[in-house]
C-alpha cells in the first residue's frame, strides 16, 4: 500500500515540543443566538446545551488520548473571517496554553483553512477543528481494510476541499522550509490531481470490498435471515445492547466512537425465529458529510435492514438534540419518515433513573402513538429486554406470512427450495410426507401457495 499522503499533513499533530505531550485546550466557540422574541423555553428545544456540547468535544479529544488541561467556552456573536473568534478570546487562550504547557487547541467548530492557519499563528499551537478531530478518531479506530479505506477516502475529500493557495503554502512552512511568497497555481493543480487520482483508486477498492460483502449478504438472503440494525448517537449503548441481545463480546466503552467497523451476529428471537443483528458506527452532531458519504457502504447494513433499532441514551441531557442529529443522518442515508414503521425507538440507560422519574418516562412512552412505539430498557441490567425482543419478532413477522403445507418426502428439490427460501418453523415426517410450517416473505408467498399448496395461517 502506498503511504498515506495525509500522514504528517495539515490534520496531524506535529510531534514537536508541547504538541508531542498531547496536552490540549478545548474551545467551544458557539454562536450566540441573535433571535429575539422567542421564549427561552422554546429556544432550548432548538439549541443544544453549550455545556453539553463542550463536554462532548472534550470527550472527542480524549478519544484520541489527548490530555485535556482546560475547556474554554468562547461565545461568538459574529464569526471573524480571519480567526473565527475575537482577538480578546484568542489572547486568553494563548495565555492558558502557556500556563498549562499545552500545544494543541481543539476548536469545536468548522474552520476554514485560512482561519486554521491564522489561529495557529496567533496561538502558536497546533489547531484542530471538529471535522479534523473526528477524522483523526476514525483513522485510529478503523481496523478492517474497508474501514481504513473509508476513512482514508473521507480524509482525502477533506484535504481536497481545503486545497487552496494557503494550504500548500502552509504545508511548505510545516515542512520546515522558510517559504517566501505563495506557491504557483501549477503546484496546487498538481496536488489536486494527485488527490483526485488517489480518491478514484480508493473508491475502486471500496467498490471491490463492497461487492464481496454484497455476495456474503446475498448468501445470507438465501438462508432467509432478516436483518436488524442498531443505530444511534455515539455512546448511546449500541454495543452494550448488541452484546446483551446476542451474548457477543463486542467492545463497549465509555468512549466516543468506540465502534467503527460493522459487526454481525445471529439474534435468536423468543419463538425460535432467527435474525442477523448488526452493530455499527455511532452518529454525532455535525457529522462531516464526507464521512457519511465515505461510510455509506458500511451503512448499507442499515439501509437494507428489515428493522432498525434506534438506541437513545435517554439519561443524557441532550437526548432530544441527539435524536434530531440521528434522524438527520438517517435522512442522508435515504431513511426518511416514510421508513418510520421499520424503526423501533429504544430508550436506554433507564437504570440511571429513580422510580419516580422512571414512571414519568413510562407515562411519556405510553402516550406515544401506537405506530411509533418506544421501549424502555437497560442494556446494562437487562431490564426491558424481553419486551424489546418480542417487539422485534412481531415487527419482523408483520411483513411475512406463516403457511402450513405438506410435501412428498421424495421431492428433494422441493424440500430444499423451501429450506432455501423460507424459514422452516416446523417439519414432521408422516406417511412419507413432510408436514411443514414455514414463514416467507411476501415475494415468495404466492409461490408457496401455488407450487406447494401452502395455506396461510
Ligand atoms: N448505566 C448504563 N450505562 C450503559 C447502558 N448501556 C450502555 N451503557 C454505558 O454507556 C457507555 C457506552 O456504551 P457503548 O455500548 O459502547 O455505546 P455505543 O453506542 O456502542 O458507542 P459507540 O460505539 O462509541 O458509538 C459504556 O460505558 C456503557 O457501559 C445502560 O443501560 N445503563
Ligand atoms: Mg459501539
């Protein structure tokens, strides 16, 4: 494999001086709302709680083992084109950097390349913005070939979008050459072409990996397993629930983006039915669109799932805002409100509430419309899991029909067709015939009726 062109590039921490120690100051440069005339209560449903945002950004920094020595709120009224934040705030951060012997600043916003460069100069520190930080995390988490390819693709798209005059200029400065004056346009064009070529090559490799996975999936479809996919905000408890439901041992950790590569396991339902459950990458607010695009292939498990379990950390201060973020990403994946009946909402971590609060939650849940049910569970203690499993089974059965039939035991081809195309719930040999109960998709129902004389239960 070729060396990654972005190694040591604009988005990697430099390994010199204070930067090498990984001591970081996290800054929340959140826009002050300039809306007037709206009640505070109304605003709070729209705006994310700044404290929780800053806390999340600290979690993101910790996810790549940076040592957070300070977290600073920096409310911004007008974004400065040159530095995003104002000079007073920048000076304050610069002082804090010296005080804490930190060499890296995480800005929890999207910076233009020019803003990033100017800030690095003003603060005399390495500056990472939210997109850069998330890309960095994903880069470290990717374990499978496909995962790495997808992250590399996202990184390259990010890099290309930042390939402006100043970018190349900055690269040269970072390379340690005292560079005077800007680079020629030809250099930028050449870089752009280089990145374009690599993007094309990686897209090709991803397509190949995707084709292999499709084959596997087609194989699973022949054995007619239904697909159930977990989605949700990062740290909501998807992997914990995955382990609880499948008795697997996937890493679950109080860490943002603990899971990156998709995992599949068999899920056994209360009445013996089987499905495949997939655990996958968590979502986050302002998830860079290039990451969603790059992970589209992995997320195919989600788009093609028969049932989608949306896991929510209902104990989180920002549970509502997180829900909107997850809905937004699902829409980007083409899973809109019309797929509502495929989605089961799960309110996880209810063990964190006392009896009164839990009762209140249960009341809220009971008031929801019957076609938008939600289930209160604790993936940690197992509370509510049997009800959830029953609901999954019911949902999966909804689009399938159960039929009774009998077939001559010597009709090997027929028997094997049924095994390949239907879920065989029961099979008994009586007088040279198999008496069977099978469950099939709508698409196969008529065949079973016409060819095998199946009768719907
Ligand atoms: N109290 C409590 N904690 C839980 C519950 N479910 C998960 N957790 C904790 O929440 C943290 C995150 O859990 P994970 O299962 O890793 O979350 P995830 O959604 O897979 O997160 P990512 O893979 O990072 O997107 C862990 O520390 C879990 O122990 C629960 O029901 N109750
Ligand atoms: Mg996980």
